[in-house]
């Protein structure tokens, strides 16, 4: 048995299909991986300028936030955020936060299908998304879009042209008809490397760049992985306990 050196990292993950069933709501859920509890909280925000909520659920979906067993952005099994917006109004948004019971690092995941449709019809849209860690946009979280080393864009998305946001579908990429669910071309990949993370928040909305009233929009969140770094000496104690247990079994 190889002993873990002090401070060695243990791998944790959120594998959606291992935690949820198809169409199950993910709002308010908790999972535990490598003894780190991850709480998932969500919110739906609307300025109600239509006289009622400006957001309704996507198509026939029962929830704004759920697990979907299908494919999005060439990734099978994903966290789903989806809505129909009455207008291209960035003040209306969905927000999901992953809160970790202890700090983690080496966080990797992808946002799936951040694109734009600009055909000039009723189904036009432009996806907008802000990703922050260690706080939300409103509570002083760090906007990942400000640090190019932490993310990789794909051909059908770009940094947003509004200074207050993060990423959006890219009309310059020729994506006027959206991106097929089997293609990774509208994904954004994140690798937060040695950054210590206690929470991760995704805010999803319709930008004001769509030429018409947008209809259903959706975003996917891929599986997520991270490293848990034990306190100095903790890994050695765990390894010694395992060795003692193994030795006791051999003696018996």
C-alpha cells in the first residue's frame, strides 16, 4: 500500500447520473464526495416588468433546474437550467450555487451550449452567463471571465461585450442557427487549478443582443471534479489506520 504524503490531494466529483434520475429537480439537493458536502441552491429572479413573472419554465419542463439524462454540448447527463423569457431582458435570470463544506481546488467543469440564434424570428436568443467563485455577483464573488487562464472558449461563444457580464453566444462565429446538442462548439471549459474554492455560482440569462423576443433557452453544466487537500498529517494518519486494519485481518 502506498502512503499518502502530507497534503496529498484526494479526488472528489459530482457525477450527475450517479446522484439524480432523469428530470429530477436539483434545487436544494446535497451530495457528499470524499467527505466534502456540496449543497446546491437555486433562485429565479424576475423584474416582472410584464406585470407578472417574466420567466416561465422551458418547453414542457416542470423545473427551471433539473438533471437531464440526454446529451448537451456532446456531454451525456448534465445539470439543466432552462427558461422562456418574455423579453430580451438581462434583469431576469436563473442562478445556481454549489457551496462546498470545506475549501477545494483543481475544480474542472464545462458550461454546455452557450450560443446564439439570430434568424430574425420568434425563436431568437443570445445566451448570457456569469460564473463566479467564493461569492455571487451581488456578494463580491470573483468573476472568472476576468481571468483568461481559468477558462477556454469554443468557436461559438465569446467574452460578452457588456462590461458587467461574462460570456455570451458569439454572432461572429456564424452561429445564427444555434449549435447542435451533439457538438462541443458552444461549450466553455473551466479549470480553476490551485484556486481555493468554497462556492461556485452560475447566473444564466438572455442578453439584450437578440434581435427579437427570445423563446426557450437552456444551459447545461457538465460533471464536475475537484481535489480535497487534507490537513498536514491527516493523510498519514488515515494511511496508518488502514495499515493497522489490514495487519489485524492478517493476524486473525
